[in-house]
C-alpha cells in the first residue's frame, strides 16, 4: 500500500508546487497591452469609416450609365429616336440629379434620381438632352441646357461634399459609345 500512495502523490503534485518558478503579469504590463489594443481598435474604426466613401457616387454613375446605354439600345432596336434628359433638382432630400427617357416628348417609364448629394456639375435646371439616332450615334445637334452641341459630350457627375469625388461620362457623337473616367475632368 505504501507504493500506491507514493505513486498517486507523484501524479498529482502539491498545489503549492504548480506555480513554483512562474511570475504573474504586473498591473503596468496589463495596462500597456490594453492601451495597445485600444489604439489598434481606434485605427481600425478610422479605416472602416472611409470604406463607404464614394459608394453613392459609384452607384449613381453606374445606374446613370446603364440607363443612358439602355436609351441608346432602345433607339437601335425600335428604330425610333429616343431622347435622354437629365438635370439637377431641389427636393426634400436636397439637390440631386434627375434623368428620364422620352420619345416624341412622351415620358418612357419613370424619372430616376441620383442618390442624395450626387449632382450633375455645371448643368442648369433646364433639362440637357441627348438624342440618339437609329444607328446609335448622337442624332444631329444635342441640347445641353441653353447650349447646343454637335461634338463630344462630357457629362460630369460629382458628390456635393468637400472631399467628394468626380466622375466624367464621355459620350462619343459618331458611335454613341459611353466611357467612364474617374477624377477631375
């Protein structure tokens, strides 16, 4: 029996012997680690804050470009001149861009809006009009507010924030091709 007790006591050492030779963390070390974690968390939050910056502009430009391309496709497939109208408006949510399609002055579908705070730069409140011909090119002269143009057309969409971005959609008159450029025109 004496050997059995010796064997058990070797397998389960005395509680005072378990921590022998180890030291605990000091309060200063714990506070230092917590301060480093707080700093890292703060930097992460700042990085994620800017993650969504420009998302409204990108979404508005993509929606506008898609609608402009659909107008061109509608003109080609239906062999009827369709006009694409756009301008800025003030409503409850502030200033924002509006665009819609017309055929012979009749509204096709509904008006679409750019996200709040996203506007057409240098555009008057009078609708600017792009009319596509049967072959997809810009048909004849195109009305841009009070000006008439027969050449290359840049449509600039911008975000109304101090650090807001700018995107330019370039419409080529001969082909009706639409190219998107990000940044200042």
